[in-house]
C-alpha cells in the first residue's frame, strides 16, 4: 500500500511539473497576433493584378519573422518596406512553401512597434482569366478571390479590396464569407467609386488558423448598349401616335364633366 | 368585392362577391389623360435612371432594379394599362436588365405572402357563402349606418379595439373586409361604380390597420426589432407602456383627422352618398336582419373556422410553449382553408371561392420590384445617401435633426417596402447619428420607430393594402393622395409631440 501511494505521489508530481512548465513554453511559442491586414488588389485589363498589402502588428513579441499567407499564384516583384522615423526602410522578405500552402515571410528581427505598419507590394501575372470569367448571360463576368489564413497568426481585422479596371463596374456579390446576416444592419462588404474606379471591399475579423474571407462577384462593362434607348424612344413615340385617341377622349370627357358640374 | 349583380334591382344590396372579375371602371377625363402621359413618362424615368452614371455605392444590379421599379411605380399610379400588366412587364424588365435573377423573380409568386393572400380570400369566401358576413354587415349598418360619418367612425373604433388584441394585420383585414364590402354597397359604392364613400371607407380602414399597429409595441414585428436595437445600441429599455403612452394618443388624433378631412377634402362624399342608398334604407336592412333569424349551422361552422384561424394568428407567440413549434400565419390560414374544403365537415367547393387572381399577379410584380431593390442593395444605398445628403453636422440643433429624421422616416416606406428591413437598417443609423451629435439615442430612435408601420401610401406597401385594393373601391392614385396626406399629418403630429407630449414623457429632451 505504501509503495502504491509513493508511486501515485511521484506520478502526480511529474504531471504537476509538466503542467507548470507547459504554459510558459506555450507563451513563448505563441506567434504574434496581427492587429490588421489589408490587401488591395488592383486588377488590370489583361487579368494581372497589382497587390498592395498593409500589415499592422501591435506586439511582435520579439518574433524573428512574420509568416503571412500567400493566396496568389506566382507573385513577382515582391517589395516590403516600413517607415522608420520618417524614412522608408526595406524589410527583407521571401516566399516559402509548406506542403500546398505558400507564405510570404517578413524578417522582423530588428523591427519594433514603431516600425509598424509594414507595406508589401507585388505583382500577380494571372489573377483572373478573362476567357473563364465571361461573358456569361447578360454580358456578365464572374470573378472570385479567397484569403485563407493558413498561418499561425491570428488576424484580428482583415480587409480585402478589389479594384476593377477602368470601364468596368461590379454588378453584385454572388457569395461571400463572412456571409450577409439578414438581422444585422452592417453588410460584410461595400461598393464604392474612387477615381472613377469601381471598388469592392470585404471585411473579416478574428481570423484564426484555417479561417477564410472570400468573395465571388459578377461585373460588367460600364458602357450600356444604346439599343435599349433606341427601342424605348421608338416605342414611346409610337405610343403617343397610336394612342392619341386618349387625348380626344380626354377633351370630350372634360367637356361632359364641365357641363355636368354646371348642371349640378 | 361586393358588386351589384346584374339581376339585382337598383338600390338593392347584393351579398355576393365577385373579386375574381376585373371591374370595368367608369371612364373619366383625368384617367384618359393619365393613360396618355403615363406610359411615355415611365419610359423616360426608366431611361434616365438606367443610363445615368452609377453613383458611388450603387451596383449595376441596383441601378437596373431602381430603373425598372421606378418605371413600374409610375405605371401603377397612372395606369396606362392595368396594374397586373405593369407587374408582368416589371418581371420581364428585371430579368432582361439583370435587376435580379430570373429564378428568384418568378419564385415570388410562391412566397408566403402570396399564399397567405390566396388562403385568406378562401376563408373570406366561407363568410360570404354562409351569409355570416351579410349578418354582421347588416347589424353594423343598422346600429351605426344612419349616416356616412357615423359608420366610418364605427369602423375606426373597431380597428382601435382590435389592434391591441390582434396584432396580425391580415387577421384584422379579413375580419372587416366582407362587412366593408356590404356597407360600401349600402352607400352606393361598387367596384364598377365606386364613389367617394367607398374610397373613404376602404382608405380609412387601410390606414387604421397600419397606423394603430404603431400604437403598441407588439403591434408589429418591426416595432419589437426597433425596441431591441434601442436597448442594445442605445442602452434604453423601451417598455410596452412607454410605447403605448407615447404613440397611442398620436394615432387616435391622426385617425380622427383622417376621418374628418377625408370625406371633406381628400375624397369629398357627395350629398346623396352621405345617407344609405339601399332601397328602403335602414328599415329595410333591419327587416333583412330579422328575416335572417338565428345563426344557422353553416354560419356557426364558418365562424368557427374563421375564429380558429384568428386565434392561431393572434396567439403565435405562445405556440412554441403550447405545441413545441410555431404555426405560422400562412399555416394557420392553410389549416382553415383545408377544413373549409373538406367534404361534409367543410363548406366550400372551389367554384365558391372568390380569389382576385389579378391582384396576386399585381402583388408578385410589386414584391419582385421591392425585393430586387433590397437584394441589390439599392434600397440600403438610398437610405444611406439621403442621410448623408441631409448633412447632419455636429452643432445642429436637436429640433432640426428631429424634424428631418421624422419626416424622412415617415416617407421612407415609399422606396423601402419591408418594415422589418427598415427597422434593421434605419434605426441603427439613427442611433449612431444621435450619438455623434450628442443627443440621447432614444430621443431620435423611438419617435423614428413609431413611423415604421405607417405604410399607407401604396397598395404594395403592405399585405392588407393589397387585399383592400383588390376590391376595386379605390385606385392607386387615391391611395397615394390620401396616404401622402396622412403621412404628412403623421409627421406633423410627431414633430409637435416631440416638443410637447414626448418631452412630458421624457422621450425627448
């Protein structure tokens, strides 16, 4: 019995030691949270895109690197910089792959809080294939983009902004994540014009590992066919000609009503 | 709607209804001119909205939806062709110009609201066939039908009495509809040849149904949603009594104003229509009532089915506790309709039903237009743009801000048809504006919430409006004229109350 009790005591002591040490190691191992990450995707007429990102981290926790999910295929001309005491300073970056996931690694070894935010820009040679996008019915084109957070960083606020080339405008959002909540006054996405370019912005928040923000949208050329205008004009004129008997009826009935009022 | 049947002698009441047939209206010079101008005007408005450069925040889908809906609205009001034709044209335009998806557009005819309308008319047919509607109409006519103003007041009293106990507006509509049809006839108003008594009777009931819903917190779902936002975002709990004490007096005054100005100024009742025109007058109606004798077994069955449905409508919030699930309004109506059709137990055969299918088609178009505006974000864009354009700046006085918000909210239903959606979108914006300008949120949000159910300008604004419109007793133009006037009256009353009664109650500073 005594031996059994001793054994149990040592087991409990070992487990307690592990539990006491583990949180400390976990704390040290926890990656920095990204306060906000925004991606502005300027789509060009040839289907390529220029991506402008902005990363804000409130507390780097001495991290040597930030590993940002790269959800674009074959990005090129990658440049990362930050503003330090009013001076633009380059931030070293590289692409890495883990399995099927790609990451943009930013070297943050000698960066501190005052260096935030970090700006990243790169080109994407094929963001959208026009032949796949459309034209579908009613001259509509469809596109989509997804941001999947496959990094260890929690992204507190995420913003995706798609900008169509000049002469194109968004028609509608077909599907989005976050989805529209009918009971909420706030929409997860919004449309706006800036410098005559059509923008679609989607907001996400508290994006842990594995969470996605994505949008599927339709768009079309801004210029409208003049056929409708011609048809509307012709139909309107024809109506005014063929239904002019209504004017005669109006005059006749007006006269009758006037007489009836006088008689009354 | 009740029509004088061809075989009925002049001045006699017919207790049959014939809502299925489109009434052939008497032609007027105004109608002829409206028809001539209406179609090209709608085309012009469509072209202007469709071809204008899309403003910031509005998608191409939203722009197309707005253009199509605006044209349809002009055609519904001016009626260059029947309203159901406009609705069919609108369904086509929305599809062609991608204002909405084709599947969704045509699916509107399968919406709950259309089913509710169809089933409600079936239930109404049980009251007509069994003559229960005739009995109630004769009783009301004998008691209060001595002159037009008295009977109009009786109906308002009835609406006020029903409002706190029967929140379901369709229930209140179906209860009074058969009676109104007969009373309209008593005063000489039929679908083919309606007079201003008919216009006033139906318009005042249309208004009463909606306006009295604003008098009680539980009067409509949108009221409860608004109160929830005021609590969650504004930090103020709105009690039933606070809502009632605030708004009930306003609604009573408003409806009394409507009762008075309608027959005098908006749709003046001709001298000959101020007294019952039925052959033999009230005495004859008394005789008809006595001849009916006691309630027949069929009347009792019809009453039983109708009250079962009304009971289910009125007690929807308790169903989950009683049955474990809620019986929706349309399911309750379906239950009643099925019972009405059952052999031996029921009362109706299909040919006994009087359903105005042209109104269902009109409704489908109207709902498709409204839903396309909402789903495309166009309605939300309009609200947001107007609030921005109002340019409410810091330093603006409470009085100015209050007046602007009340006026806007009172008329917002013209382009933003869903009450609950207006509640979800507008109330949070108003609370945010209040906070930014340094005013107590409840001072702006609660009076704004009071306007949510004032959906009284067009038949498409609310289900009861559509049902009442289907009787042919008033035109869309009548509805618009009377409704806009009453909205202006309502806005004025709320503005005056904001500086007086609401101050006493502590709602406004």
